[in-house]
């Protein structure tokens, strides 16, 4: 979806865009694949299929509401096991 939105640069994000939790070794940065902003895992624990990708991708809480309520997109919460298994492959 990022056609008119910019992908946020990791180097400028020291804290979550939503809750302001500081990023460190235990609090990782995650890009919302819809708006491009950077969030902590708690504030980006949703997945949805968006126009630019046919597989579910990580989205932030705000975009999950927009996608679900306004566009009727099926949005799901990412389970902790899904998050941990995805991180182990990095």
C-alpha cells in the first residue's frame, strides 16, 4: 500500500510510533507494511493481506482498524508462537 506513504528509516526510530516504548535488545523494531511506520511488537501484532502483497503481512494497530472497518479486510492478531518462529529464521 505504501504508494503515497514513505517507508520509515530505521536509523531515525528510537521508540515505537504509538506507545513510545524505547527500542533496545529486547524491544525490536517492526515496520507496518501498510503505513511504513515503525512500531514495537505489541503495537504491530496484527496481520492482513494488503494490495501490494497476496500473503498476510504485519500491520500496526491503527492500520488494522482502518483495513478491517473501512476496507473490510480480514485482519488477524499474530500469535506469540508465530512471532517467535518468524524471528528465529532471521
